[in-house]
């Protein structure tokens, strides 16, 4: 079997499928290196979900469903949000949203509070307002 790196966000690899029994999966996350049989490798390569790696890379041989250090960010919150290029987002960018962009209407109230503060409103005043009031004052977004 050849080794591959997952380029997709997640992949559940079937590791055991006994007849009439429960199917066991290995939960894979972007960047994990693991082995695939030829048929599954061909399918995932066509989809752009994996890439071949050199033999020098370590194989992730964690137990199926076992959390690894890569599954948890520094604050212990689970998977860290990433941008379109797969790079970790700066926490300041996460809380404030894209600079200058109006938060979506479905965005959480703290996003709207941060947006109001970034546009000159004092934080205590913004926190006292309801989300619909913030939306009415600062725009609708998408």
C-alpha cells in the first residue's frame, strides 16, 4: 500500500467491515498521512482529496476515532479554523470577521458588537443593544 496525505478537511476511512458486524472507521483530518489500498487511493486522488507523499513521512497509526494532538488547538477547543489556503486564522480575525466587512445577519451577536466597536461605537453601548438593533444601525450583510 502507498502512503497519502489528506488534503480534504475530513475523511472517515473504513478499517474493518465484518459481515453483519459494525463497521470500524479511522477518522482522518487534513494533513494526516496514512496508507490506502489502490482502489480507494485512485478514487480519492481523482477527487483531489489526497496526495502521494514520500516514504520519509510518518504514518498516522492512531486507533480509529482516537483524538490526536492535531485535533485540538492550543486552547483545547478542537479543530482550529483555517482560511481558504488551509492556514490557521488569527483569533483577532476570527472574532472581528474580515476587516471592513459587515457580519452576516446570521452571525453571532459578538461579531456584531465587534463590528460596531470597529466602526466607532463604545463597547458598553454596543453590548447593551440587541442584535436586531445592531443590524438595523450598521447594515444587513449577507
